[in-house]
C-alpha cells in the first residue's frame, strides 16, 4: 500500500526522502508529505509539508516554501483508507502541540474508541484519518516524560490492527523511531547514516545492506546506531540480509513481474481485507455500510454488475448470497446492463464491483440503477474514486495498489468482500444464526494461511507451465463456485499469454464443447470439495469424459482426494476448505500457471498488449 521513508544522517533529509518516495511511486498513492526535525538551541522544531496528488505537487510547494535544513526526517505516500485523499488527510500527522510528526501504513481497528478518548481529554483532531489518533497518543506519552522509543512502545500496546508507524520528536533531532505489526518495514544500514523504508526500494541507491524487522518490534535509528525492542521494551533483533538485485527488481521485491509479486502478496491482502470486520461482541461489522438494516431487510432482489475479473467475483457472490440469505441474485455484465431495460425498484440492491472505482461501463450501470431509485453498494479497492462516491454504501477491499494489468490480489479481495456482504445480509435478515456467521468468519480468517500453503507449492505449477509452452488451446472446467474460477483461469491465460482459452461449467461439456477435445489437449479441472458429494461425483464424471477422449487432465482438488487421483494426469492439491471459500485458494494455481507460461513465452506480463489497468471509456 503506502510508501514510507525515514532517514538520519549527514545528507539533507528532504533530498533523501523525496528520492525514496519517487522510487516507491510504483506502489500507488494519492498524496505525499515530508516532515523533518530542525535542531535549535532550545532543542528543535518540526518543519512539515504535505499535498494531495502526485509528488510534483509536494515538490512545487516545497520549492516555494522550503523546509528547514535537517539530517533527520520522515516521508510518506498515502493510499487513502480513512478519509478522502486531500491535504488535510495526507501524512505526516502532528500531535496536538506539534512536537511529534508521524506517518502510518495500515489500518488501526480501534481508532474510533481512541479518538473519543482523546477528544474527551481535550485533543482537537483535525483529519478524518486513523493515523492522527496515533500521533496524539504518542505525543501524550512524550509529554508525560517518556523518550520517543518508550512512547512508541506504550502507544503500540494500545493499538489493534495492522500498522507501520514512523515518528520524529522535535526535542530529539538525533533519532527516528518506528514500529511494525502485520505491515512491512525494513532498515537500511549505511555508513554514518541509516534508513527506514516500507521496502528496500526506498534506500537501495545508498545501501544494499538491510535489516528485516519481525512482528511487534520497535526500531530506533540514529546516524550511527540501530536498536530493536519488542512492544514490551525487551531487547530484540532483526534479520540482516544483502540486497543483490537492482533498483527495478527491488521495487518488485526481487520478483520478475509486479503480477508475480502481487500473487505472493495475496495472503497479506486477504488478511488486510478482513481487518476490523467484527464488533467487540463478535458480530460482523462493515464500517463503510451506509444503508440501514431496515433498508437491507427490505431488499427483495440483488443485481451484481461488473466487468471482466470482477464479473467472476460477482458470480461467486451469487452462490454465497442466495445460499445464506435466500434472496434472488442476478449477475450482469455492466456493459449490457442498462441497454436491456432491467427491472429495478426501490427494493432492488445493485452491487457494483470495480477494482479502480472508475470502470466506465460499471459507472454507467450504477447511474442507471440510481435513476431507477435502486440502492447501490460498491465493492472497490480505491478510496475516493467515482463509483464509491456515487454509491449509497461501499465495501473497500484494502488490497493495496495493484500494478499488474491482470488482476490477482484485486480479485481475491473482491471475493472476500462479496462473502462478507453475503454474511452481513444473512446477519441482518436473520437467515443465519450468529454462531453460523461467526463460524464462517473464523474460516475466512484462516484463509491467508491456506493461501500461503498453496503458494509454497508454486514450483509444481511452474513445472506444469514449462510442459505446456507449445499448447495452442487450454480448456478450464468447474462446477458450482469453481465454475467462475474456471472462467477466471481462462481469462488470465488470454490476457497475458495470448492463448486461446475457454472456461466451461463441467456439466455443459457434453452439450457442445466436448467436440474440442483431442489427444493431449490440456484441460484444467477445478474439483469441488468432497463434502459436496453430488457436485464432486458429477465433476468426476466430467473428468472421465475428458480422459476417454485423450485429453490431458490437470486436476485442482483438495488434499487427500483419493477418488480424483486415478483420473488426474497432474494433481494439484488444495487445502480443505468449505465449497464457498474454495475459490480463494483454487484461483491461485491458475494465476501462477498463466504468469509463468506468459513469462516462458516471452511476453510482457505486467503490461499485456491492447489492455489497460482501468477501462475508463465505454
């Protein structure tokens, strides 16, 4: 998500930090800011500037009103989560007296309660962000007599969620202090200078010696030292390593493509998308839900509109919503929606899914629905974009910026948002008991670990791709929630490998597509879990039909599926998960397969021909 830079040393901090922020632009952002400590006889003062938009806006402002000269500072590029992307919400944020400046990546789940506490104590918070709460808490500890390191430890002990915090103290110009929990932070080890960054791209021009921080650690850097503790103050250590790749690769954390990097970021992306979704009593809570419970109870039909990959996420949503709520759901291609004169009423909920929030077809579908008095809920990754702004409610996916044109972590987090919506509707309508909702939430929170286990077996998928570089056609089969995953797998192969690929519902094979089968044709089969006996048996029949005609069966099935094994030329194992959650793990082998095959064929994986990341024209 956001980019962070920290520096202590002999150079001008503003130059080092701007340089680092430029290298982190690939992460995506909507505002930028810098704060430095200027030493004075009285101790020091903080000089800061922050601007919405690109770095050029910040640089223009600083050219007019330069920051004080300093060798100590912090910088940030923000991807908005709490509050729109404007100057007021940009980082750094200051404490109530301006003694402390702080930048932050991640989400603080309990910021509402902390904000109320601070306001009752007389603090005036001026932004919409969760970050400003941490700045005020930190400064309060400093005012009480703690040094910056101790203040950071005490502040972190009060925070819930995922965060990287980096701060400076006006009265201590010699140090920068940072902390991390479930959010990346690395230290750059220089000669008479030290650096902090959300990844090594922030400082790789100056040093390739890095220190990786562990979970729940606080790091203090000065020009000549680095010290690490736990949140409890106990001494701790980081893991040192040498960065042996170039700047371009460093921006990709050593991966050859942003797409591959984003595939491997999916455990964290899914975890981020689940943060803050429960109340203190354990009930499911969607803090961006601006529709009342009564309005949701009145909904008698749901129409999901989306394009491309998002459309397939909507297909999975249909299975979940109808199963958990018994409300009928239609899934529509946004480009076709308004032209067929759909039946819409004030009791129709239209769900618009778009990673960018600017997809033109989906935006026009949304506007048509609102003109017909229907309520609209957006599922989106981009805070402040047009589709969320024009919707009645929004579920943000919190995937972070996605650079590769072919969506990966954007898709998985859309699936999570769709499942959360289905569960929330079931909770509001009373079609599922509270313990049933809790059980599914517990299962969802285990998904990042399951996704990690699939990624750990990536080499098997790479070998599979290497064996199919001469393929001209690849077919994908699935049933139930596996059918949209088959469609998504085929789309990925078309997008980046430029191969003819088709996805089918396995039961439809005998109604025409079976004519395509021939000797050696690769057919990837997404097999339902065995706890859905009828689905599983029907899929097994389809696989046998494929084998009988000489095609090559590549089966993606849950581990221990002994019934499928005899009929699979290649068997890829998935963790055992419920059928409605299986898309979250089943999609990953197909993403890896497409990425590796496109690489072996010599294509530009991140920027495939004829495609754009966001389609803003109809």
